[in-house]
C-alpha cells in the first residue's frame, strides 16, 4: 500500500529525488562498452552514452542491453519512490532519474539524451500511455530511418497520451520529461531541419 504524501514531507521528497538522480546517473552504456573491451563510448560517433551510440560499435547485443538497463533504471526510480512515499514522490524521482542520465555527476554532468530512461519512467508511471508512446517511437523511426525523429515524435506524443490514458500527474511528468528530451536533442533538431541528420545504420 502506498504511503500517503503531503506537502509536509520534504525529507521524503528529497530522498526520492536523490535516489532517482543516483539511479539515473548510472552510465550503463559506458560501463557495458568498457566491460566488452571497446574503450570509451564517448570517443566514437556522437559521443553519447546511450543505446543509439552503442549501436555504432556494431554490437547490437550491447546496444539492446544499454536500452533495457537505461529504461529499467528510470522505471525503478519511480517504483521505489512510490512505494517509499507515494505517487507524487514517484513522479519526482522519475524526473530526477531522467536528469541523472542526462547530467551524471560521475561524468562531469555530460550524459545521454534521456529517451530510454524517460520511457522507463513513463512505463512505470503510466503503462498504457508508455506502450502507445512506444508505438509512435517505433513507427516514426522505422518509417524515417532516423532515430532522433522517432524519439522526438514519441516525446511530443507522450504528454497527450498520458493525459488521455492515465491522468493529470503522469501527463505533467511526461511533459517535463519531453521538454528535457527535446532540449537535449537541439543539435539533432537542427540537423533534421537541414536534412543532414544521419539515418539508422549510416554511422556518425
């Protein structure tokens, strides 16, 4: 049973946010590629620590593992915080986990773009909306053959889907995560507008 949360629980909120950030800041893409003997993933491709850049190593299994683990850490942050202090704390922890992935303290605050972690957060907070969002993500990416296009389309759709299928709090959480994802994709957006964004499998 979830513990009730009120405005007089700043300690629980702070702990939830802190734990969420620390979970999100675990750089699975970097850890997995180093363990596989591939060196520093930040030295290749886009320099990102996420699954898309891991895929540029040619190791699909590692990319899939990165995608899964980055999603799981976002989901875990929401679930653990919600059990500890209720759904509002879960939402705060999910947002903190996304920030942790984007700005991990261990890597000089230079992390990933938050797509997989944000999806994991949404999956824990609003499962039906997350599944609908995943369909948008896969559909756009498969049609355009551009990973960032799928991510941006899914992020844009997520708040609306969360509002329709799961209610106000998940929708606000999805909106905050979407804003962060779009902000982190500013260079990708510029390349999309210029027609120079690389397609899946084309390198970079």
